[in-house]
C-alpha cells in the first residue's frame, strides 16, 4: 500500500505518535485522488514513533479494507492474548470515518499498547 497522508499526534505519556493513511493502488496524482472513489483498498494506522532513527516504529492499531471488509487489527495485543486481534466492522467505514475514529480514540489504544507491551 502507498502512504497517502500522515497526521502528527504529538507526545503522549513520553512517546511520539502519528496516524498514517494508506491507499492501494498507488495514486498517479495525489492532488486529484479520492480514496472513497479511486482506491481498491485503504486504511489508517496508529503508530508509536521509534525512539531512535535506527529502530522501527510500532504499529499499535490499524483499520483497513483488505480481506474484502473493513476491520480493525489490534496490533498491540501479544500473540498469546485470549482476545481476537481482528474486529470486523460495518461496510460503511470510509477512509474519512476510519481517520476520525482513530483521531478520537488514539490515546485509549496507546494506553492499551503500554499496558500490554511495556
């Protein structure tokens, strides 16, 4: 998928976070590209920025339309968690709605990431 948009969320509990939106296929003209009309798949991820440039960022939660239906992936959960990592969503989760949902709830997901992983 092609990175389409990035939103810096600032610092929370000592770590830096951002949202990244992505689309598929890659847009030829990003200015004229509308994910709702032009994308086969799209999504957003909440990411904790790595402390060092040589470390990898941590994806905390992702929402996308892969697998033929919108869903949320709880990447913060450890592999041995009793909870399902994938939550299937209604078909009306647009690119914009996913962004708005994560903008509203990102701190709660950051807290869950801290709880399970730090």
